[in-house]
C-alpha cells in the first residue's frame, strides 16, 4: 500500500509513467521518498515503535498502519497525501476530538438539566415530587436509587445524577412526558423527514459517548461522527433557544407555556 502510494506520488511529481520503465529503476527513483521511513526505523526505540505501529487486529489494522507510515513521510514531504489521508488525519485531530468530547458533555448536561427543570417546575421538590411524578418507570427510579447508595451521605447527589443517558430517552419519549419535551428534543436524524418522536439521537450520542468513556485502540471517532455531533449540538441548542424565547413571550403576554 505504501509503495503504491509513493509510486503514485513520484509519478505526479515527475510525469514519468512507471509502467514504461523497469521495476529496478522505479526502486532507485523512489528511494528518496522512502528515506523518512528508513530514518525513523533506524532511530526509534522499542517504546516509540510500539506507540507508533501498534494497531488493532483485523481489517482495520492495515489502513491504520498504512496511514501512520504516511504520516512519517508527510513530515518531510508536505504534499504527500494518498487517498483517504485527509479523512484519517481529521479523525486523529486532537482539536476535533476535544471539541467532540466537549459537545457530547454539553448535550448530556443540557438534556438532564432541561428534563428535571421542567419536572421541578411542574411538580415541585417537596417530598421529591419532581422525581416520583416525572419518572413513572419504577425500574429507572430503582436503578438510580441503588447506584446512589454507593456514595456516602455527604457525597450523594440528587437522584437524577445516577441515571444512564439512555434513561433520558425513555423518560422523554414516555407518553405522559412527550408533550412537555417535544419542542425541545424532537430532532430528526440528518437527511430524514422524521417520525412521530425523533429521539434516536439520544441513543446515538450515548454510543458516541463511549469513545471517551471507554477508550481503546478499536474505538475512536470517525469523520462522520464529528459531523453528527456538530449537527445534534447545533439543533439542540437552537431548539432550546427558540423554546426559551417562546416561553418568555408567552410569559410577557400572561400566558402560561402549557396553556
């Protein structure tokens, strides 16, 4: 794969057709392009070799190894960019990864905050009414309570902090709750017309959240994941902005939001 990419790069830079010359001559011609790889291999210690070239087993390991070799070459030949290299670099970008992590955290916090702010507004906090009346699924309440028992009294947070992200989806799409949250959380999947309840994105964000929550060599963001996270974050913040504007206007007119 690397030799093919190098030969293609050499062909573009020299306008020589490699099919018209002998293999031995091609090797001599591309030798300078192989030098960054040879220099790296001759100086790298065991730790650097493992950090650079330890890749997942399976079909995904081959392109990963290839692009890591290409990255070494590109440090010396800046315009060396085989097909797929730009996408791979974008997926490895620390800036993109940190931004995606931050936006996922923002999304999760916003969803939790809005759900329980609405429940507190409707049911109040006396005797935890917001919790018992807002969440009608006993299994969800029980699981959160049991998790809270793992902490000392002084460290224990409100029970909503012990829910899974996927629990938010169940709470929002509950028949009783959906009218409360439709304007905030009804986000169709990109390119789709949508359904009666468009909350699949919560499930998708929960899956993507595992990239940083449970990192491994085989789990990382893909370029389309960055795009999806940006889409959900943008759609959610805009819906919440419009919801808040509407609530403010209704309040100014003396109309309750649920009227």
